[in-house]
C-alpha cells in the first residue's frame, strides 16, 4: 500500500469520522 | 507570473529548522476533550531532555522504513503469537536492536487510580493501547515517565484467559492471545521484530480531567523491545474494536481529529468527539477498507499536482496497491511509478537550486545554505470525493540541515505494494 505519512499531514486538520466512514482534511488546522 | 506564484511556496530558509524553545499554542487547551500533541524529540516534549538518546535523522528514516516494512508485512501474512510466546510472558525471546518506527508524535494521558501520567506515541496505524508495566517480568526499555505500577492502582485488573474479550485480541494484534496463570496475554509484534508482550488488562483511562473512561482495555507490557524514544508506550487509534476510538465510541462516536505541528518546536492537538470544533473548510473523502488491513484507515488517491501541473500518472497506479493514512509513518510512500513522476517534476521545477547528497531513503535533496528564501512548487493530492489536500510547505521537505533539505517522499518497492 501507499502510505500518507505524518510529514505531509503537518498543519492539516485531519478528521476521522469512523461512524460515517469518512476522513476529512482542512488547511491551517493548528492555527 | 501570477499563476506561477499561485503554485509555489516562498519560505524563509531559517524557518526550516525548529526553534530551540517551545512555541506553544493555547488553542487546544480551550477544549475539554483535547490533548496537546508534541514532537517526541522537540523542545515541547518532556522526552526532549534525554538528548543523548535522540536518534539522528538518518536513524529516524531507517526506523521509518522498518515501520513501512512492518505495515506491508501485515498485508502479506498473518503473524502468530506462537512465534514469540507460548503460555508464559516471562519466557519470551528478547531481541536487541529492533525498531518499531520513529512514531514521532506523543500525547499525555492518565492511567489508573490515582492516575499516573504517561507520554504515549499516538498511532492511527495500530489498535492496541499499551504501556510498559512493572515488574517488567522480562524486559522494559528506558522511558521518561515512571513505569506504570498496576499494584498501586485500585482500579486495575487483569483480563481472564476465558473471557471473550481475550479472544478479540486476535484481530487487534494479528496474534492469538496467550494465557499465563489464567491471565490473558497479548502480544503485538512488528515486522521488524520489535514487540510488546504482557498482560491484557483494564483500568481507568483519563484523557483529560473531564473525560475519564473506567475499564479501558490496554496492554500492560512485561516484555517490550524497540526504540520508542523514551515514550511509555502507544495509544492505538486504529479501526479495530479494541482501539481507543472504538472503546470510547459511546461518548465520541469514533470521531476524532488532530493537527500535527509545523515543527518540532510548536504544538498541535488531538481532539476526541464532535465538540472539538472542526474547520468549516474541511472536506471529506470516503474511508476505504483494504483487504487484510481492516484496522487501517484506507484512502483512495486519484492524482497529484506539482507546481500546478498534473502528474502523468494513471489512476490505476494508485489503485493497484491502495493507500492508507498513518500518523506513525514519517515519510509518504508512493507507488514507484508515481514517485518517479513526482521526483521528475519536482527536480525540474527546482532546477535553479543546487542539489545535495541523498539522505537515507530520500534521493532528492538540496543545499539551501546560500539562500535566505527559496520558492518551491506546491504539491496537492487529489482523493476520491473531489477532495484536494494541499501539502503545507513544511510537509514537502525533510530537513537534516540547511545544506541537506530533502523532498519528503519515497517510493515503495513495487507498484502493487
């Protein structure tokens, strides 16, 4: 498998919605 | 010219290196169900004080490669606890020099009654939460926090071998559980030979002062080998029913979010539940399930752009092996065909800068020592559901030094990996 690693996740808000089976991304997540 | 600027980052070279002091953000502290996320080896981490044991960047990348092999091995075959343990947690092989991956990001949680704070690597690529436990019947590595002492916790108890919960370890760890004096024995073994083995137990987990979970199931490690950088264990955020999101589903509905900080000298957050406040700009992509890898969070990569230019990669290149998102892997791994296209486009658009020696698995490195600012092409990922993920400028490079700044992507061994 390909792997989306943590360096590329920096400053993104990454949202895990296991109940609805979806994964969200937004820029500028730490500010 | 305007279009060219739109597709490039301009960054101060000095900002590529972390500060020596922690620049903490207070944002996460405003939320009741939020934990502060820090880089394991940065100045915001308590583990940072143990400078003698901080690995080099080359060592971190080798550990990262070992983690990737571990992940790939989970798809290739199923392990068995019998490889490392029969019935007795005290009679297990100890292997030196093993690695579990560099992990990198840690949070602090409380365990037991009264609670003891533990710095745990948070990991969306595994399920079981475990910590080292006294009396460390076989082996414990050096950690910063005092090792958890079950006998001092009034709410601690072992899980019985005959319990159905014990049998559920098989899917969470990939290994059948063991039994020692009627106590359930878990074993989690990684592809690089590092592992944790111990008693499967329950105790009170305190994520924050208000979010407390009695009877949280976790591994109380009696034999632990690996380079965990002084962390007390792992916080398993995978999709199995024994993972933290599943065990706390009644309160958080398997919903959590995080932001990893831009550098080792700043902080991010890990928030559980809907109440954490999600950005209005968040875009959702469907989670995909990968056969033999149901614990992982699968994503469907469709394409990539570099500097606004779409890479000539067939969608089938990405779909052949699938993809996952993992908080514990440092460097994104791509199918070789995709990586070659990325590398070629990136090098072409960075041709004005002198290249530097490769760094471990990273083969596209630059020497920025003669520059105060650099402009670099933006990189976007396209996921199913019309989701565009723009990679932050800090997420494009892995910085060893200003004279060795490397494109932070690497290829898998084969397009079908």
